[in-house]
């Protein structure tokens, strides 16, 4: 494997990014590529599995669909929850602690930025840490719910070589006999606190992300192909303010032509390099 930190093109891109970001407070937007070094696969990167995620409409319309979803979500959660923050997550926490980063806006639902120590994290697509009742609004910790699921389904086991999705689920071989968890307060339908395909990001959450960009002097995008509209909208907000935009991603993104600097490489190496050099330039 080639060490990208020794690649001349990568190093030159880092130098250019440092030059552009020096003395600025930055906002950071992250996508699935930031978590690949923690063992969580990317949606669209090279080698990513073909996925047909359940939509919000399917989840709400069918009890059988909810049963299939909860089997896969529980099995994936056991692997997903065991993932640990990597050096890229920790580099962003270090940048915030040093006063360089204003915070992180993330498209990820894995909670790894919070666990790495970042203080201001806007989770655009929600988090798998919480589950809510669609009827009464009661919120449950996912760890507690997982215990209930296993108590109600003692037969359930984690299959070997499970193919984990970026949102912490797997495709189960069968959902037959699975007891779907319900709200222990009102008996209502439970749903993880995440934005499903077919749902919109809550308006107040996107406004929080916009505010972070508006109060910063530059935007760094790390590990996102920017296919999802929420990400490209934030890039456009930065461009309208004439803020420098640095994109770190393996392969193309939708905003490469609009970037001030594009770093084609791994997010962990790039973020670690920025965390080493930018604090001394404030």
C-alpha cells in the first residue's frame, strides 16, 4: 500500500490547504469517508456494496417492513456500536480544542465525532444512539433498546462475516418470528432518530449547520462525495460568502470545480496533517 503522506501531489495539496486556511476559523463538513478507517463502509466509494435502503414510506406503511428493518438494524448495531473513533475524528476534536475549528457538521449517524471529543457537532442526518416513539415522543437509548430486543428474541445471533452498511444495518436472511420492539410507555411505533431515505432534514437542524458555516472563515469538506443535497447546499452557502472551500476525498465530488483546494487522498492522513500545522498559524 502506498503511503499517501509521502506522495508529492498529496503533500503539495496539503501545503496549499494550509496556506489557504492559515489564520481562519473553519467549519468542517464530514461524510462517510471519515469513518471508513473505523471499519464503517462508505456509501459510494470504491468497493462499496450495492444497497437498497428502506425508505421512510416503506417503514411507516408496512409492519412486515418494520420487522425486516429492525432485524437488520439490530444485527448491524452490534458491529456498528463497536466501532472506535479514528485519528481523523480525533484530529477534528484537536482542531476544535485549539480554537481552529468552530465545529463539525456531519452527514454520519455513527456518533464517532462526539466520542472522539468534538464539542459542537451538528448531526444532519440524526444519530443511531437514540430511538424515538412516533406516537408519544418518548426517547430511548439505543443500548437499552438493544437489551430489550435480545430479551424478546433470545434466538437472535450475529452472523459471521456480516456485511455492515454505513448507517449501521445489515440485510437479514430472514425476519420470521422476530418480535419488533415497541414503546414501553404507550405501545407505539419506534423509529431510530435518523433521517431515512425519503425524509427531509429538520429545518432547525439545517439552520444550525448554516449558522456554523456563516460564522466561520472557511469550509473544509472531508470524506463526502457531496451527492446528498444538504452537503452541496452548505458548499454553496460558503461560496456565496466568498469563503475558501477545501475538499478532502478519494475520488471525485460534485463540488471539485468549485473548491479552492482539492486534496485527493485519505481523510485521516489529511486531517491529521492539518491538525499538526494549523494551530500554530492562528
